[in-house]
């Protein structure tokens, strides 16, 4: 069996790169999000409660408890932590000696510390995924650099330790949990777009931050969109069990299918470092032989093999073809694929019901757990066999100690991960061993294992909703405050920002999906904008920065000045805004949440007529007779909610 030395190195480099992107992206946003004049000041999250130092650190595990000892407040400590994290991750990416367990432990601890004070802006699934992957990197990273080990004549490292492949198996298990759960939740959510295979006819125009390529993808034929949804279900539900296949060609086929899906997502959407993180996880499906890590493998001449090996190779090929045939038959059968030769299209539809899928999930979830158990047992036995090949009693003693420690940690993390994995099927969750539940509960706050389920429901089925902020000097002419990344201005194409994550833009997208009470941070954003605080202005973008400066000048020097009205969209744009009825027309100036935030922040009454702020919730109606609607529609005029009344004006 081929080794995994090079895939492990790729994994460690990839994790370091993702940590670098995550820390650097967060560092640039800390003043506006967590500074003293930010949207959610970080200093309010860490308040001593009279507990012991170590108990306090265990209950809220963050290094920022030590910031006051350095003369820093929480936000400054977070900036220092993010900057150091980015630099250390860059070092681990470029320098092999820095790919050490201690380095990855520091990176994990630093990001966990940030998440403890990050509040809603760090509550994304990819943040949890990075924490879980980062902790696995601590176990995968070698204590001794690989370059210090000698190689045997066959190209394998003679000093390779028996336990090295065990933690790397956990990476494969994490990839399985991530992909399988992401596919299953799309159907358990009963979302009509996923069940009708029409999700992608909405996705490209209603996702948070589309790329320029999303416009072209949105205008692909409907039948191709539906076929793409079928392929998504195939890759996310049917293919992941092949991660544990004994035939390496099946694992490689699974690898390339996952890579294809992630690359297409990267091309059509800005999902920061999530897709890159998933690509890093797929390295667990590779081996040294496939990556040409074994010298001379490709140039070896074919030699005669014994009949048992030839028979085994033939049986493996037949099994591989049977798996491909089964996948093809299941896809055609369960999604009713039919080729229309006249129109040159492929028709598809779901031929199973929700009840049938639920029964199938109940039947299959527990066997997937046993599949993981069987695969882990095989890895443990393989490691034990490699230990028997170690020469020298001293090296053998050292190897068995390391194998025992790493093996115990691997089994423990596997048991912990079963609890969040079983959330996809409640019946299986209740049948798990109670010890696994207790173990998970003890370390849940460390985020060593998490539940996943991306794109559970397709949003914007009735059009793309947007929350639009507008400012005015006189209550008659309103200027829209544009954000730096989220769709708005028709004359500006969607940007490519990945792997950076503009966290305020993402939360603005979520805020448009529900009432303002579901986004309490939004009131703080409005207050910061009205106060003209520069950190909040920077997060909103260039449109606010200029308007914010004008507001401050207006308040101090030129109260009669008003900005020009926003330009009307010119003809020739590829999208057409549609109006929706206003969701709410009540003035929210006396909103309880707003009053509470203003009082806590010490906001006084305006000395003169204040700048006014409109907040409008907009949506896009689909044209009559259209199944796809408008692409990337901009905000349009609908019901306006005046958050701050004109006051004395």
C-alpha cells in the first residue's frame, strides 16, 4: 500500500495557508467590528466573574484574558493575536521546520480565542471547520521533520513511525462527515427548490457574494441547472462512502469528483476560505504513488506477475466497474433521467418521496458509522503491523508509546465526532453510546467536532431580498450607502474577494432574510453610522465613507447642504428591478432594541437636526411566466422604514 507522506505535507501546508488567509482577513476588520467604536465592541464579551483563572480559561477558552496584563484592551489584543497568527501561519506555509505540532496548536488556540469574542460575525460553519481541521493538524504534524529521515532503496522513509497515518485518517472522516451531511440536509429540510431540482436556478442570483461568472452560470439552460443539482446529490451523498474504499482508483475517483465540485463553487461564488479548506481535506484521499512521490514508479518496466496477483487485480477491476455501474443506475433510477434527442436535453426529476428518503436515511446512517469503525480498526491494525517491523528494542519502546497515545487520541476524537454527525438522523443520535455523548459534552466548547450542513435551504425563492441603507440631510433626497462587496450598484460588476471574508456583508445578507429582531447587531450598525464613527464607516464601504464625512461636515459647518440624488440606472443593464410591497411601514424610532443600545452606548440627544437614515427591505419579484427571474438585481424602492425620525427638523 502506498504511503501518505506527501499528502500529509500538502495537508499541513494547506491548513497553514487557510489559517493565514483567515487571520489576515479578520485583522483588517477588527476596528470596525470589535473596536471601542465598532459594531460589537469586543471588550464587553470578557468580563471577570470572580472565578479562578484556570476555571475561567476553561469555560471561556481564549488567550485574550491575558490582554490586560500587556496593557491592551480586548480589541487590541485581538489585533495582535490575528497579526501574529497570520505571520506564524505564513512561516508554516513556507518553512518545513515550522510545520510542527506546537505551531499548529498555537494557530488553533489563537483562532479559538478569536472565535470566543467574535460573536455573531464568527459564527459561520467554516470557522468551526477551520478549528476542527486545525486541531487535527496538531496530530498530523510530525515531531521530527521528514527531511531528517533516511529513505530505503524502495523510496520509502526508513524512519517513518507506525502511528503517522492514524491522525490523517481522521481528516478523511471529517471530509466524509462534511460532504455527506451537506447533501443529506438539503433533502431533510424539505426545501422545494432542492426537491424540485431547481435550486441552482435561484442560487447564482441569490447567494451572498456572487462572482462575475455567476451571471453566466445563471443563464445556463434550466435542464442543465437541474442536472447539476442531480450531480451535486451524487457527489455529496453517494460518493463519500467511497472515501473508505479498499480500491485506490475508487478513492481517486471520489477525490476528483470533490475537487470538481469545489472548483465550480469557487468560480461562481465568493465563499471565502471554505472551499479552499475543503480542497485541503481532500488530500486525505491521495497517496504518494499517485503524486509520484515514490521515485521511479512511473518508469518501472512491467514484469510478469503471479496468478494470485493477476486474479486479485481482475477482481478489483470488476468491483470497480460494478460500483460505477451501480452509481449510474441509481442516478438514472432515482432522478428519472431521460434523454430528449430532439431537443438535445436531459430531463430529470425526483422519483422518491420524503418518507422514502427518511426511511433510507434511518437504514443507512448507522451503517455509515460502522463503516467508519471498520475503517478505523483497519488503520489501527495496519499501524500495529508497522510497529512489529520496527528494529531495535529502544526504538520499538518509543514507537509503542507514541502509537498508544496517538491511537487513543484518534479513537477519542472519532467517538466525539459521532455525536454531531448523528444529528442528521435523530434515531441514530439516540442510539449512540452514552459515553460518546458525555465525552462530547465535556469538550464541546473547544469545537473539536462540529455538525455541518451547508446550503440547507435555498433562499430567495421569491427574489433576492436586500436591506438598503440610505442617508439624507433634508428628508427629501436620499443617498444609498453602498457596501464594498455585496451586490448593489448596477454599474459595478460583482467582485472576486475569496479567500477574504467581508463579515459585515455576509451578515447583511442574513439580515435581509428575517426581521430585524433576528439581527440585533444591526441596530448597533445603524447607530455607529449615524454617529459618523470611522471604523463602522470603513466596514460599510466607499459609499458610506464619503457620505459619513459629508454628514460630519454638515453637522458642524453646513447644515443646509444636501447631496445629489442617486443616479437613475441607465438603459442597457442586463437586470430589471421589480418592486415588492413594503414589509413594514411603522416608524422604528422608538424601537425597544434601538433605545436600549443607544442608552448603553451613552448616545445623547442630537443638538441640532440629525442626519436621517432610511432602512428599506427590498425583494425581487420574478417576471410573470419566467422560471428564473432577474439576475443579481439591485436594491429598489419599496417600503421605507425611518429608523431615526427627523427630530427637530
